[in-house]
């Protein structure tokens, strides 16, 4: 408590020395004091030396030293908190707040709340939010045009003969439509009881909960789009009179515009990645007719596949066994026992540049979307370039805004301070040709074992 008391008092001194008290929120946020505070909070979040954690502050002492009198700019002190924030005291809080400047308290406390909120909003479990980059947009749904090739597609459009003009690449009538964006938000309120009883931990828990709620909401919406549960893909290609609503995934017998759903290819070993990579060789860019350039590969799988993925991606050598059996001796008509053999080679997967993300939510969203058993949902995995396949169309990122001054001090609810956290955006499918959905079909053998239906690393050379 003493450290928090001294820190709050020191913050007031530094802000006063910079001359930013009473100058408004924007001036306060640009001050060196607030920038230094943010650096210390960042260090504390990473557990590094010199860092400050949000828990290190005292809500009551922050209010006592950063709420200042409008007349002289001096802190209101503990007596003000005792008199006007005591739940048993009949003094009207709204009248008292009108006589003080709360900008410094709101600005500094806002920084502390934002750090706690962002820690939970950006936590490691929200893997899809890290895999799919936001695309800033000022529109509520938009058309993204496809690139139109100039001239005859059979010609070399880059060839420029002497004296001739360069070909121009433009945008044609082909395009992809993204869905409308939606806004998501919550309010963090600080009651006068929270200040009086110094419930700093409770206020930080509220901020953390808001961050987790908003982060989880975004993660679920991204997952619903990735697994194909949300029909958000509309495109217009050559031959289309109007935009067409399409599914994200089509199997070979669906007669779709592409094939990117594969049954029987469970995530078992390196052969499943090899099979998935080979399927991209059959996919062409609809604008150019050329095979697509996938770029780096990513895997998204349920957390239940953690050990399998670790084994596939980190193995340095692969052991291939030729199964024992009966073989005909060369030049003889008789058969003899063949003991089998083991060959050792390097793991080619490491050269593919594959990165992996394991989602705790993936299996649950598959269960909710398709009515699967949890054991069946664990058999799905996704492969491709998620940055090219999907986007998060973002009007604004997670933003925390303080309540306007004239709306503070809600007397009927004893809420002197409020912050609103919100973000607006929507997941969008940009091009499903860059992502594949794989599923193992589990079948029981005579020994009770199961297989994904694709050959594994036990090979028979007979």
C-alpha cells in the first residue's frame, strides 16, 4: 500500500511538472509521464525487470492523488474520498465530482485497465486471431476486385517489344464480396464503493473479463468461418451474371468450383502432409489460370492432436519399415521368409516451412456446427495459407474509450467512472482455394485399431 501511495503521489508531481494537468485527455496521453508508465506496464506484462503490474496500484490512492481540484490543481486527498465516496455518507457524489478534474485519474487508470484487458484479449489460446491478420476498412462490407490480365491469356503479357507500350494490369468485373461488419463491446464501470474500499483487484478482474469475452467472441467467429459453418463467401467470376453464394469447402463429388475437402486423410504422420501438399497442384488461380502460389503452409488442428503434430514437425529422421512376409527367391520357384528391412531418411516436412496452431475451441465449434461427437470433431484438421484464404475486415481494433465528462457520476447507480471497450469487424473468406479441410474416417480393424484411411509410414515393398 505504501508503494502504491508513493507511486500515485509521484505520478501527480510528474504530471504537474509537465504542465499537463487540466489540459485535457489528449495532452495527458502524450505526456512523457504516461509514455513512461506504459513502458513500465509493458515490461511488467512480460515479467521483466523494471516493470509494473496493474495489481501494484491502489485504486483509492490513485483517486486521492489524481483527482484534482479545478480551482488550484491540487489533489483532493484521502479526506475527499472518505467524505464523498463513503457509501454511508449522504453527500451527493455528482455535485462533488463537478468541482474536481478527473482527467488525470481517468487517463492513468485507463492505461492500467487497458493493459489488463489486452492481456486477456490477446491471450495465447486465441490462435486464429494471430493467424489471420486484420484488414482495415472504412466500409460495412465491400467488394474486393480480382486482378484482370491484359491481352490474350495465351500471350506473354510481360513481353515488351521495342517501341511498344507496356501492358497494364487492372481490375476486372470479377470480385469477392465480404459480409457486413458487426460491433462488439462491453462497459467497465467503477463504483464509488470500489474506490472507497480499494477493490483494485475486482476492477482489474472486470477488465480482464471484458477482454476475454471480446477476444473469445472474435475467436469463435473466426473459427466458424474457417471450418465453413458460416456461409460468408460470395464471388463473381467469368460467366457469372451476378455474385454467387458458395460454400467454403467442396469435396470431389460435390462438383464445386474447387476441391478442398478430403475425407480419409487424418493427421497421423508425414504422409498426410505430403498428400495435402500434392492436392494444391490441382488448384489454379481463377483470374490467371495458373497454379496458385500457396506460399507458407499452416496447420490448424484441435488441441487433442498436440503430440501427433509435435512428432510430425520436430522429427529429424523418418524410419520406413518394409513389412516382413513371404518372398520368392530370385531365380528359384520356391518361397522363403522375408524378414523385412528398415530404411532411414530425413524429415522432408521440415523443409516445407510448416507452422502449426492448436485450438482449444476448434473441436467445440465443429461439434456445435455439424452435430458431431467430440471424438469425431478431433479428426478434422485444416491446411493451407490462412492469410490468403481469410481476413478479418476491421472497422476499428479493440478500443477503450472513457465516458464523456457530462455523463459521469451516475448518482442512481453510484458509478463515477466508466470505460467502454469495443471492436468492429467481421471474418471474411477471400479465396477458399488456399485452404483445405481434412477429415479422418475412423474404421475398426480386426485388432481393434483404427486408421485415417491414408497409408502411413509402414510401407510394403513386396
